[in-house]
C-alpha cells in the first residue's frame, strides 16, 4: 500500500473519530446539561494562593449551576462571597462574628441571601456576621485564614464550621481533590507548617481542569471509578508520570481526629489572644434529599476529643434530628449532601440559640 493511501486512511480515521466525539459531546450536553465543569465549577470562583493553596478570587462573579440549582455568585475585593467590601474597622456599638468553613459555609447550592450566615445576621441586628467560607477548606487552612485576614476585622466571636465527612481527611493530607494545600505536622509538641509555598497545579491537573470546563463528555467519563479510583485521578497520574511532574501526597503522622482537635485548639488560642471567643459547630452527614443525620463512628471520636479539650462545641445533629421528628422536609439538595435553604434555616436557628 502506498504511503499516500495510508495517509488518506489515517486522515479519514481521524476525521471519523473527531466527528464521533463531537456528536457524542452534543448528545451529552443535551442529555446532561449541568455536567459541564462538574466537580470543578465552584472552584472557578477561586484562585491559587501560595499559603492557603487556593482562596476566593476577589471580584469574581457569575452563575454557578448544577443539577439541583442555578445561583448567582459574587466575591468582593477582599475575597468574601457576598461581601460588600466591609472595612476592617468596626462601627461603634456593633460587634462582629467571623465564620470560617468550607463549601457549606460558602453556600454551595444556595443564593448568598439564603446562607445561614445571612439568616443569622437577620436575627442579630447589632452584629455583623462575616462569612469567610471557601470551598474545600479544612481547619488547617481556616487557622491560616484566621491569622492572615479574619482577625483584621476585630471579631468578638469566631465560629468554625467543622464538617467531619471531609475535614478529617483534609487536615491530614497535602492535597484536596485536584488542589495542593498546606499541611501541618507535630514536632516537639507543636504544630509545624509544611508544603508552603504550596506547589502550583501540575500539567496533568491543569489539563484535566481545561477539559472539564469544556467537555461534558469528559466529566461523565472522569467521574467513573475503576478499581476504586476515579478515571480523572488515573489520567492526572498518567500525564504527570509521563512528564515527571507529579507531586506526591504527604500525610500528617497523626490520626485525623487528633490532628483536627489540635488545629481547633490552635484556632481557639489564636482567637482568644485577640479577645475573641470561639464556637465549633459540627456539621452532621446527611444523605441527599434527606433530613436525618447519618452517624459515623469517627464523628463520635472527634466529638469526644473536642469536648475533652473543653472547647465550646455545638453539634447540629440534635437540631437536624428535631427537625426530622416534626417534618419530612429535606434539608439537603436532591442529589448532593449540601444544605438547601431549609437546611441553612435550621442551622442558623441552632447557632443563634447557642450564641445569643
């Protein structure tokens, strides 16, 4: 066979493959309209940070849409979602509450006005409730954010939202999903910071994000698990392995509940050194479209450690159980365990009763 014929056949095969992919992508977008940028879309409102790993992107704005919701997102010039460029100096006679947390606090799936922080603000007219939530944060990043930014606002109370379902792992690993992050370890009885400056994203992760933001078909395939690992993770490992750019995950040599408790103590110590009290709020694990907490053994281990440390703890499981006993109304999104507006209402009322 002549080389010209081989070239023509290869071109035809390539054209046929591209056409098949284009048609498949069209069908995927029609059938699954919310799967474009699945799993990375809320990070579109964040940017790389050499100390925190990532942070809310100042000035970012746009729509955040998934299967269950379509919400507006605005970020102020200092990186708070829904903030209004609050000055550092407090107004006379007005106290402040700083709230630290992950995507539950950030408001995944709800409008900014529907978050528990805004609902709490309505109940406390002489108090400013400042929401420093950032998707994916654990108590390690929250401690750094408290020292770096939140204390500049002079809060009299610091509320830390603890989500054991993710925080227990986040606090002992040097990456979170596709993103590198800081890591603390214990040395001579003190927590030491490592993995800072945080390494920027590797080529494999950058390529995955680019494909995720452009191809619905890619997201459908990337979320499939093979031998317990998502195909996206295997793809990233393959690319970085070929290029020799992979970053090996590091883990703290402490049990997740022990590390989380140590970080909570440091947050409490840091806040009190600036005259602020603390409240640690435990977020229960609730199945999608559910209203009743699902108990997990390691949650109880963390609760016990926090209480033994004599830290002020509010367990929202009791409020959620009370709601479930009188109403079948779900407190989470239909296909996601994040709170819907009703869940934020229950959380805000429980927190209000604890702090008033």
